[in-house]
C-alpha cells in the first residue's frame, strides 16, 4: 500500500512515506501484523477520511500511476526489449534465403545471446543440459528407446544440479529454460522412436531447435517440425504483426495488474478490515489473483516472442493464420463449468 504515517521501524520512530508490502511486515518488528494490519488497511482504504492521511482520491491514483504503473511497465520493457529485438532480427534474417545450416547457426547464436541476457554466465548450465541431451541421443541412435534414455539423462542431470552443482537461487532462475530444453529433447527422442523424425538431427540442427530464440526463455514447447517450419522464413503480414502487438500489450497489462492492482488496489476497493476470517480469505484471494496474473504475463509474453520469431501459425488454404494461444484468463477467472 502507499502509506504516509508514523511507525516503529527497527526500534526507531520514523515517518514512513512510500509503498510498503503488508505481507512483509510480519516478523520484521514494524507492526503487529494481525492487530495492526486492519488499522494500516483502514488508512489505505479511506485515506481522505483519516487524521493520518494526506492524499485525496485523485492524488492517490496519480501517485499510483507515477510510482507503480509506469515504472513497472518501463522496467518490464527494459527486461524484454533485447529478446524481442533478437526474435525480430532472426525472423528477418531467415527471409534472406540463407542456407539451412546458417539459419540453424543464427538460431543458436540468438538463443545463446538471449540466455546470456537473462542468466549471464549461469547460461552454461542450460547449454550443458542441451549438449548432454544430444550426447544421449547420439549414443543410443540405433536404439528404439531413445526417448527413455534422454528422459533418464535429464532427470539425473537435474537431480545432481539441484543438489550439488549450483546455488539454489541461481538454479531456480533457470528452471523455466531448463524445462523447455528438457521437454524439447524428450519429445524429439520419442518422435525418433515413432518414426515421425527420420534420423537424429545434426548438432547444429539439434541446438538450434533446443535454443530456438522464440521459445528458449519463456516457452512454449514446439515440435521439431514446427521449428523447421519457423526457420523457412514465412512472409511477414499485418495479421502476424497484429498478433505480436496484441500478445505483448496483454503481457504488459498483466504485469502491471499483478504488481500494482493485486497488492495495492484490491484492498482499496475491497476493505480488509472486519471479521478476522473474512480478512484471511480476502488476503488469500488477493495473493492468488496476483500470482495468476504473473502467470498470464509469462503466457502472453511467450505468445509474443514465439510469434515474433515465426512460429505459432496454422495453414488455412492459401494463407497463414497466426493463432498461437497459451493464456486464456477469462476461462480461468470466469469459468463456465466446474
């Protein structure tokens, strides 16, 4: 909440002015969480009626816009603009009619650059997983159980990495990228077993598929055939650009709602003071909706990056329909059946 009030912080009486997360007050010596939270919430919910408040309704929303909405959107774009630029650059490069080996190599380079942008030198663990998967496929290339061998290899690597190799914080940052790499490698192994892919891809094809720039960070999973279709360099179109812009705008909207509306505006419109049990359930719903919005952000962003890189389409007679759909918030928030 945005609060301006005297409070005890680490044993010192201070005048606090700024955003403060009520969930983090518990056990920090700032306030008695259960008893005082309702009072803090009251100051936030009705700031113009409290003797300790200094904000009118208009000033509050103006402050919210300046201190949360705009900074959140700006920081989000600062984090993803390079990934979007790499996706677009690869998409345009594939339109030049380059040899397939150069297309695969450009995909690997773009994927590595994206991994470094988000994980820096820790990206080596994702690359190592990719190399181990290819080694497992190559060693059992004459077997009919390549999918099983790759799955066991990935499981062993993840267990060892989780336990011994990397500190917990750094390892958890890479879980999403590792999951995407693992799903692609396992699916390729089983496609080889079923004969849907005729032979083990070359190293550059394999690494290009696993590190495909449009999906290596946020997903989604795509099949090997989808990857090969993407690097063919499909024509650019207004529908393609519209789909990218729509998914990107929805992603930023969900990010802003998750960061600002969930923790701050929810208690503004739905008072959290009153019955203790009611407050408990309202706080739980507040946290849940903020968490779901962050998931929608990742889903819409993965739609944007995958589509921008040239995948996520279906063929409709003589044209392409860019219809990749990952997040459906209305179906979750307003379900039609249980």
